[in-house]
C-alpha cells in the first residue's frame, strides 16, 4: 500500500524547500531543486547549479565565466536577455545605494544639497518628494518612492531585454526588417555601396566591429537622420573619441604598477620615403599605442636613437618598464645597451619574432639550402597559376578545398613561405584530384603549356612533394615558436627559452638524429639564438614558470638559475629586497609552504604562470612580485602592427601645427581602437589572398607573373566568397600533418584502390604515353641492330 500521509508530507516539504518564484524572467529557463536551498537546474542543458539561486543561473545562461560554467545550448536571444538583466541588476543596486547614501543622514543639514544633483537624481529615479514637515518623515516617504520607482524602472527595462540586436547570429529579426522586400534591401545596399565607392573607402572597413552598430543606430532613428558633418567629425566627435580611448587606457596603465610593461619600438618607411618610428606599450591587459615619430630629418645612429628611447622611458616612467624591445640592427642594439646602462633597472631585448624570421630566411637561402629554395619556387608557381585564373581558383575552392585557401599568411614573409608550404602539403590529395578531374581536363587552361607544366609538377614530380615534406619537418617547429612569441593571448616570457630547446630537439628527432641531416639547420638556429636572441630575462622567465622548471624532463635548472640571478640584480636594485627574494627562492625550488601543497602542484601546468604565482605566492610576497613582473612580459615587437593608409596622412614636412595635432589624435584613436579589438577577438577575419588589401602580405605567392598569365582570363566576378577563416583552430589542424612517416606516404601514392576515377584515367593515359615512348625507343634500337 502507498502511504498517502508520507507522500503528502514529502510533497509539502518539496514545495516548502523550493524558493518562491518571483516575476524574474530567468525562472522561465530553470526549475528549483527540492530540499536544496538556492540550487537550480537549467532547462536547456540540465546542468545542476549549486548555490547562488537565480542570480548564478543568469550568469550561466549569459555565458559569463568566473561564476559558473556557460550554457552551450541556450539561444543568442536568451543569452543577450540574461546579460541585460545582470547589467540592470548592477545598475539598480548602484543607483539605490547612491540614493540611500544621500538620504542616509536624517539629521544633516537639509539645505546642504546641490540643486543640480538633486534634479538629476529625480530625473533618473523619478523620486517624488512628499515634503512632510519632519526630516525623518521625508526620509521614509522618499525611501518608499525609491522602492516603487525602482520597480517601475525594472519593469520598463524588462521589455527591452528579451531580444538580442537583430544582427546577432541566430537573433529574431525585427518586424520592420522581416517585412522589407528584397528590392528594398538591395536598394539600401546599393546606396551604401555608392557612398563607399565615391569616398574610396577600403573594402576591409566593412569588417570593422563598429560597422554594423553604426548601421543599427541609424536605422533605429529612421529616415531623416542627418549624419555628422565635416566639422563634427574632425572637431567635437574626434575630441570625444580621444577621451573615450584615454578612459579605457587608464585601466591598462594602472596594471603597470603590478605587472610592469614592455616598450615596443618598430621602424618603417612610408610611400614618401619618410622613416617613421612607432612606440607601443605592452602589459597582460593588452597593448596600447603611445605615439609615432617622424625621423626623416635625423640620422639613425646609436646616439640619436638613444635620445629618442630615453625620452620615451621618461614619458612612461622608469619604474614601470621591464624591457625595451627593438629589432636587431647594430644601431638599435647599441642604443638599447646604452639605455640599459644608464638606468640599470631595465633590459634591452631583441625582437624574438624578427630573430626567428631571420632563422627561416637563412634556411630558405639558395646559397646554403638550394633544395629548399627550389621547392618554394615550384610551390609559388603553382599558387600563382591558380590565383591568377578565376576559373581554376573557383574550381579549387568550390570542389576540392571546401572554400579554404592554399596560401597561409603569417606575421613575416619567410614564415608565410613555410606556412604556405605546410598548407599545400595538407591539400596534396585535393590538388592531385583537381588536376585529374573532368572539370580540369575540359578547362581550356589544361591544354596550355603552362597548365600542363603545373599539372606535371602536382601529379608527377614526386621529388617536389618529398622536398616539401622535408622542409615542413625542419620549419614547422620554428613556426610554432614564432606563433608563440607573436601571440597576445598570454605573455611568452615564461615559454620562449624552453620552446627554442624543444624546437631543436624536435628537428633532430624528425631527421632521425643524424648529424649529417640536421647539423646545418641547428647551426643556423644556434647562431641566431646564442648571438642575438638569448637573454637572462628569458632564462629567468623559464626558471619562474613552474610548468617547465618542475618538469622531470627539464635539465637546465642551473643554467636558467644563473639567468635568474642576473635578472634579479638588474630589476631589483634594493639589496634588502634582493636578500629577501634570494631566501624565498629556496621555498620555491624545494616546494615548501604554499608552493608544496597538492593544489599548487596540480595547477603548475593548468594555470598560466602569472595566475599561478598570484594564487600560491602569498607566502613569499617579494618573490611573488618579482616573478609576476618577469612573467608578464612579451618577447616580440610585432604588436606594432602597421596601417599604411592612416599613417600616410599623418607625417609630412609641411603642416599647420593645429592640423598636425588633430591628425595625431586621429592616429591615436585609430591605432588604439584596433589594438583594443585585437585583444578582444584576434585573427577572426576572413582573408582573401586575391584581395588588394592583402596583396602585400601574400605578394610572392599570388601576385601576377607574365609567364603564367592568360590575357583572356580576367573574370573575377565568377568567384564565390572564400570560406576560409584564419584562426588558431585551423592553424592547429595544419600542425597535425604527419611528416614523420615517409614510408606510409609513399605507399599511399601507389595505392590505386583509394584513387577517384579521374585520377585513374589520368594515370592510365600517362602510362600508355610512357609505354608508347618506350616502344619507340625499343623499335629504334632494334632497327639500328
């Protein structure tokens, strides 16, 4: 029998333990857990959220990390709604707190209130003052009105919080946009396009994160909106933009006190042959643009460069700077060393990306490695042919590579060469299929001499593919290091030292540990590493990185400790603090105290080193502060990205001083907005190698070459949009190419069972042609005999 009394008791207990449902819209996406206070279950992913009640659920649905794991199933509209609810909750708390603090003293002077502030308060919260005779009664009535009006504010804002912006992927369209006809949409786009072409705006401007919000704000006002005038754009609006940029840069500057910073310098020459120097400042929060200097009237000797660097150091503050990063030219090196000697508390460091690029340049040098140069030239011939013929390019994208590109852009020209070779090796099978497909055989380019030459390289030149495999074996470990030092996701100072060691060991392993095979490459790498790139600061970063120092396979503890002591003597001038840090180093090396608890040991390789020291270095505060400053630095000056079109309008020999200041403000806003967005979302843009905006980067691989061109094939409008997106995930996918197993690769080339019909037909044709030639030779020999 069923015990109805116990069942009823259980039911009543469950109801009693569940929190009373409020009118909060978040309850539509969750249910309360019986007999568990403040526990909820997400209705979308069925995740149990322990504690925190409805507020923690909102963080879960909004995808805000730190409080709870994000929901991976919820729609974008609901995610946006939850974010709005969290923001409104924060604002309402701040508003109520401010109001209560203002009315919190019932015995204060009732007339000691700024009239303007009181009017603003009444406009914002709509507090209606009842004006009773006693101050205490006034306070009670105002508190009551505050509660009522805060509820009205929440109710009013609740309606706007249900839907994400209509341009968000997956968001519900507005009624007006849903009713718009195709003709209306096409007309609106053509109006934008006409302005775009008339004003000569670069196409990549449409990828700006501020492009769609601009259109949304105009559409929200409706017809008749008058855009900002010439005066407004170059006057008050620019001034407001400078103020906004300075506001978010203040947060970055505040971090310099804890994490220190690296000053990055990069020089280049514009189209007017004016030499320009950019200065950026890096810290873990992100890079910020400081200024640019026109050095056209200066001689770039060590003394001149030293004076420029010295002025920048004084502008930032010597106490914040850990290192100055420049390129490896002798004048820069001498100026950096002189600056290092003057202040004694900072390092001059060469740009790691530049040094690694020089290693790759040496490996591609035809004097030393002719086979590498030969393979790169053949690969470029293939890509130039494909990217200069619209029909062939569209055939490759649509039918074989799924919209992805053969060419892989990198931060440097030589890295682009090796990364593109790596990409071509990945698409080896697809290329061979394409040049044996029916569409290619029916294409007019297949019958030309150049088309036959390219087809022969792809299908018959087995030495080319073997060379590509060998080159990727050598270059890929270095490209990995280059990507590490160029990344902004985490400071690379704690990783560079061991990354170079691992790269050399990996090259040796891939080349069968034979000195005759790897010796030349290792000598090139060591020449650059030992003479240019190696620094005590890099060794100190390796020592202080627990993921590397405590690894059983790491065998350079003594070597990196010497670098650590040199870094300590330079960055910490106070002898007393040096002694404290020296005594605390034993705790770190022997894993004593907080360094030795099980959680700290488990988190050595899970946390980035800066976060690890922030959590587990509390028992050695001086060492903790020193370690955080060292590990928070970058290793390259590649953050000084160039934007030629903007800087072309900045520096000129003749310019009014007021206009010069205005244009410098424009560059300041432009550069820092780009850096800010790069910190938020890096490498998430589609790159089309045939685009004019990217032609400088990929010129060696896609630029026109007369010997490969067909004058009749200039039809660009037959191309579809490339689907390739340059991101970390696809780069990681490229790195999974198996370059170790040559035997399997060779066997696959002769495995006819996996080849498509087009490949078999082409192989049969080639075989018959070769047999015919052999028969002719045999017949001639027999005739002569």
